[in-house]
C-alpha cells in the first residue's frame, strides 16, 4: 500500500475484528441463517448456480431501505434470482450488470482493472462476500439513476488511493450512488480509497447503511449534491475512524436518521478529524445513542438545518456540539421499527460486530438472543454449521445464558469464547457425550502461516475466556499425532483451555495426550474456578495443569500410553499461587490401560521458574488403579514437591498407599478444610 505523504496524516494498519451483527426486530428484522463460510471451501473456480439458497440470501433491509415506496417493496436484492459464486473481475461484472436478479457471492480478492474502475451495478442484485474472502481492490461500485433494490454486504473494498490525501483529481469511491433508491450497504470494510469511501448523491433515497467499518480516508461518507430535499436515509451501527471529514456530511436530506454509530478520532494517529456528524443545507436529522470519541466538532449543523440529539455520549471531544433549528422534526418510528442499543455499549459492540463476518448467525437483537438456544449442525439443519459461528452470534456483554446446542457430528475447528461473552453453555444434543465431538490437531510447535508457532496455550481446540461457561454432553479433543510429527518441537497439545471464573464441565470427555486440560485464571490477580463433574479426562503427561482453583468430582481420569506405546506420565501439574487453592480431585477414579507403577498423581509446576508459587493437588476419597506409583508425587523444574502442597486422603484401590514421607495424608481436621465447598467458596455450580 502507498504511504500517505502528508505531515499531519499517516496510515496505520487497521485490525479486522470478527463478530456477529445485532439485527433489528419487527418489520426491518434481519434473519441471519446459514454460515457465510458455505461459499468458502465450496466456492467454484468459475461462476456457478447454488443448489440451496442460504437464509441470508433472502434477507431484506431495515431502516429506510425497508420502506415501501417508489413502486419498490423494501430492499431484498437478488433473492428472486440465482445465486452465483465469482472469483474474477469478468464474472463479477457480468452478473452485477446483468438485467436479471442475482445473488453474487464474491469468494476471492478481485483487483479492479484499471485502478479506479467502478462496476455499474444493475437493479435487483445482492453482492456479498464469502466469509472474509470477498475483497475488491483498487475500485468499487456505481449505482446510477433509477437503479434500485441493491444489497452490498460483507465485502472489503480497499486501496484505490493515489497518493493525494485531499484528492480532487480521482473520483475512486468505494460505493457511489447517483439517483438510486432502495439500497442496503451492510457489514463492509471500506478504506483507503481516492476521494471518498461512500457517496450518496443526486437524490439517492431509501438508503440504509449499517454495521460498516469506514476508515483510513480523508472523506468518509458524503451525502447530497442536490438542491432538492427529498432523500430518506438511515445510518446505524457504523464504526467511523481515522477519517478527517464527511463523517457523514448530510446535505439536503428530508429524513436523516443516525443512531448507534461510533465515531473515533484516535489520538495515536496523525489523522485528525475536522468534524463529525454534519447536518447541512435543509437537512432534518435525528441523531440518537451514538458515541463520539476524541472528535473535533462532533456534531454541527447549518443554520438552515434541523437537528435533534438524544442519548449520545461524548468522550474527549472538543469544539462545536450543536442541535436545534427552526424546521420540523420527525419520528423515525412512523416509518419503520428499530431498537436502540445503549450508547455506552456502542464502542465495544462495533469493535466486535462491524465489518465483514466470517460467518453470520440467527436474527436477534441482544434481548432476542440472550436466554435463547442457538443450534449448530454440519448438514445445515441448524442455524449454524460451525460452533464458532454460533459463539460469534452471542451478543457482546450478554447478561443471561445463551445455550449453543450442537447436533451429533465431528466438528473439526477451533473455538474461542471471548471474555466479553459470559453465560454461554456448549451442549451436545446427541444421546451420548461421544456423539458430538469438537476436535483439532494443533500443538505447541505447530507452525502458523507466518512461520511462528502456536505455543501451548495457543494450541487449544476450545478456549474459554468468558465467565460462567458451561459445557455438557460432548467431547472436546486434541488429536495431534505425536508419532507422525516427531520433527515438531513441542508436543504439548491442549484440548480445552479455560481462563475464566465459574466454569462448569458436566458429563464431558476431554481427551488428548500431553497437556490435555489447561485450567488458568483470567489474570494473576484474578480468581478462576472450575468444577468438573461426571466427566472423563484422558492424557499422559501433565494433562491436568494450570493455576486455576479446580475441582474434579465424580469423574474418571483415564491414563493413556505415550505415542511409542510406553507407559509413563503425570496426571496433574498445578502452578497455584501461594494464596489460592489448586486442584482437588475427589470421589473420582484414576485408571487406564498402562503399566503398573508408571504414573505420578502430579508434579509441581513453578511456571516461569517462579519460586513464590505454591502448587497444590489433593486427591481424596478416590479409587486409584495399580498404574499409580507408590511414591505418587514428582519434582519439576528443580523444585521439590515436598516444599509445595501435595496430599491424599482416604483413597482406595491397588494404587493407594499408607502415609509416609513420600505419601502425605491429610488428617481428618485438614480434610474438613479441603472440600468442594471450601474450594469453590460462594459459588455453587448448578446446571442452567
């Protein structure tokens, strides 16, 4: 990319944030269904008709684009036509300019030739990116006079910049509309163009612009180029940052409804905002629940414009912040229904949700999703085809439980539940916990595309960082093949990693080899409690490890031979802080098809060589097979286990033993303080 050569401006790389949209209710509701990734691996090398139309291809717009007017009943794009997948400029232009309706899935990066080319889109089209693969480089789209019923979604449109910051020589916009109507621009990332990112000109109307990321440009979004005051436009849930002007500039718009947008002037960049939302000419604007961060002149109006503000948040802004006017205001709800998010939540929401999605989920507002069940099925019979897609659909900072019900099958993917998505339950819907399997095969030494390695923590098949997480009736596995990967340095391969508080694993199988179950805390100063019950945990080396406070109750710990058929291993490797409790294994069974006396119950992991740690494992009231060594605890990393906290109490079985210097046993009084209740404190795990 070309560097902007202007003293007060510079470009920065913008991270692509993944998430899922908050749709709106009632008449304008979106109904996200089948995963966008449907057209990823299955994309054809040339345009082809899809045999099954995914749910998102039939979705209609919200906002003013949903209004019935000018002979057009809302905006639904090409849903009445064929669905085709394109990977070349020739195919994209062929179908976008055709007279017939089409849903056009862009499944590759397409370079415009010549640079600055704008494809002249015809009416009745949906142009949508396949996951995050759909990118238009060096040009964009043009919608001319009378073009209508067009949807442009989930695309990255970028890099037509010609080295001139305030470019008046090149009109290379991302999307330009001249006299179009009924257009929906949604979930795109538009950046680094020449002149502007979006232009709505010459009475373009019944336009909705939602969930886009607009960045790295002098002019973000211009509206006007007319003396008439007839246009109706909705602009909601857009993240506009690293732009100087037209954020947007709204000139002579009859009804401009702006809500839940996030305008950010990052003090860490050399791009400085001139103004934020601008009501120009005779515009009538309603501005609601938006968030302005660091903006200069965040809200301004001409004396001839009417501007109503309510519920907006201004943080670190300066200069003009205006409202009022002599004109007549309007109520957007007389035209369509909509739901406002809290302005204070907008930055976090849009950092997670704006821009192209790798997958899309079920239609729902935060309220509609929260407390509901989301279904996952590989065959398309659920709302999502992947578990991660369902996780992405959970609203940020949800306040009530969302259950993700996963139908039987083997889901080969990695899954991350982020810290801003608490109260998630992952539940297999089959008759057995073996029916639903989430698995992948990364190890610590596995190389990423950039040549770096995942490391132990990064190798996890499922990573949980959201508090109050529950998993039940499924299997989580890491199937890294040590025998076939002897050249890989680092065979630690985590199946499940938790880094949250109040995690409950009920009736699950967690299986791997080395480092199967990693249980951590959200931070060294934070509590991370885990309760495992009625479950199976399989591995061989340090396969229950970490610094969390964890209880394994009424479960089976299954000892597994090494890749070469040998029997040797360690069950636990706690790295407990001195002021916290470590691992408590109670009323469980430790067994496996391994040699007698080949496994230790644990060893003391002083992570990073930290001598201040006091690793702890207590195994009590459990049945130990003959696989357990008569001296069941081992040193690690030069630290003696006898200086830390390892003990047993009333265990039975061939692997149990009497108290000795190598086998500490709790007294009855000590055991009374090492119970499930003592470990979990004020938290009583309950299925929900």
